[in-house]
C-alpha cells in the first residue's frame, strides 16, 4: 500500500514550526511495511490544498493529512476534502453538543466558530480525539482512504497509533509483521559506521540495515518482515549482535533509550550521585539529566559558573589555573572536582569552552569536558561544528556520553 502525507499549514512553509510530524509518520508507515513516495507541505490556501489532495489520490492508496481542522478561518482542510471529493459538508449535531458541553464543563463560553469542527464531508467518520477538541476525519472515497488529523503532535500521535494505522493494516490485508530495532551509538561518524557495516547493508534485504544521523548520534536500524513478531525478532537478533560487536563501546542503547536515561540507570546501579558544573553550556547538561522522572534520587545539583571569578569562588578553581586559560582541560577538571566536593556528589561532569560567535581564548567550537568519579578524573578537548546553539547542544550530548564512558570505566581504559 502506498500512503501519501500532506502537511497543511503556512507556518510550516515559513519555517515558524518544524514539521516533525512528517518524520514521525514516515517512521510509523515504514514500521508497518507501507510505502511513502511523497510528503507534501501546503499552505492554508483552499485551492492549493484541493490540488494537493487530488494529486495524492491519483498516485496513492491512502492519504494522511495533518493540520487545518481547527476552528479558525484559515483551517480549511475539511472544505478542501469536500471540494476534492465532491462530497458536501454536513453538520454533526451530536458532536456540536459535545463541544458545547466541553466548554461548559470548563466554565467558559464557547465561541461560535468552534462549531466549524462539527462539520465534515458527507460519508466521512468523525473520530473522537481525547487529547483535544478537533475530531479527526476518516473517509473512504473511491476505494482510497483519506485521513485528516490535528497538527498538534500529541493528538496526532494518539490518533495514528490507535485508529489510523489499524485501519490501514486492515485495508491492506497486512498479515505479516514488520519489526525494527534501532541500535544507538555515539563517537563514530556516519560514514565510519557505514563502512564498518558495509557487508550487512549490501548482503541482506530481510533484515534490511539503514543508517540515521541525528543530534550527534548515529543510529543503525535493522528491519525485518516475518509472519510473527517472534520470527521477526529471531531474524534481527544475529544482526544486532554483529552490530554491537563491531561498534563496541560506541553503542549506548537501543530503540527509545536516551543517553540521559542510560546515565541515570548507571548511577542508580552504582548508588552514586551526580553534580554538574557548566560554563558555555549554561545548564543544558543538568536540564537533560533532570528531564528523567525520579532524577532526584541521583542528582545533587548543578552550578552554572559562567563568569571566570565565579569558577574560583564557587568551584575552587585555582586563580593560577584560570590565569592560564578558562578553555582548558585543567579548568574543566577543577570544575568537576569542585562541583563534586561543593555539592556532595560522588560523580561530577563539567563543560567549558568557546561556543561563539566570537572566539574566547580558543577557536569557536573548542569545548572541554571533564568527568570526576570515585575511580578517577579525566578530560577531553572537543572540536564542535556549527553555530553557537549547535556547539552547545552537541557538547551537552558529548558530555553525557563521556560521563557514560567514565561510569563504565571504558574512558579510563583508553
């Protein structure tokens, strides 16, 4: 089955919002073995949306649309589906009552414009949306499915997983299972990983092997198709073992595991606590750690010592070390050891550097990370590409990975 994605919203074309929905939908379709040949973004213009729908219906078996089903004047996806299919809009009194009750239960008066959400093309089913007020639409037209979903990611994700994907699998008569395993790594380039796994990529079609780079991490996706989940898992297992063996310590997790979750688990396992000391990253490392529920069990606190004198007064970095340079391994090491001592933590990670746009002591992108544990301390100079935010983001990720390597003892073995 071929499925086309149409994202509606002028804000997407203007770059005001990143179209993360498209990546999510592409991944979900691939997981179920559906082909997606086109992803289209169209602004809030009725004629252009109609044209996009008609084009999609001419080359796909199903169309998934996101956005444009809210209550405002520029939400015209319902009207566009009506025009493209020749089905007039009808009004759902039952859903209109539901909307009125929704607003009444919150002690607010409903704007009449919200009743536009009770309209739908004749023959379409309005799908309940427990995450919001806008119902999704499902329409089987001339043997092809059209789905209109909210653009809000949380609402769209729920509807895709609980309604749209099951319908598509039923429509396609899918009897096989498509399963993917995502092996997550850090520390090697995408081209290096691809070279190390070149034979797996070229010699196997089931499972298939693919490489994905994002946020300074390289992911290896192994996808298998089989009659049952257990058979698919059995196909994947030997490939996963080979990938892990070849990539070694650069592999840190699989599927939805994040580096901050891995670090959290390692600290809990060792019953160690963590502190952070940050300069150029401005608290980003601490933010990543505290995004994990239950982080209070391992995280003592963090110090953002942006000014040079604060590094001395709060973290006890010696004046003579600072005089030699803030962007240095010695400064980073004293920051980490000072944070551990001051905050009463077993482990500390520190980051300092020249994030830009203007150089500070060293070339822009020169960043230094240090880690202190009960087993020793170590530091590393990194060269990060890109603008200021990219340098800060990549350094934050690198700091968490170097922390992981220190906790496992792999860093000290190098």
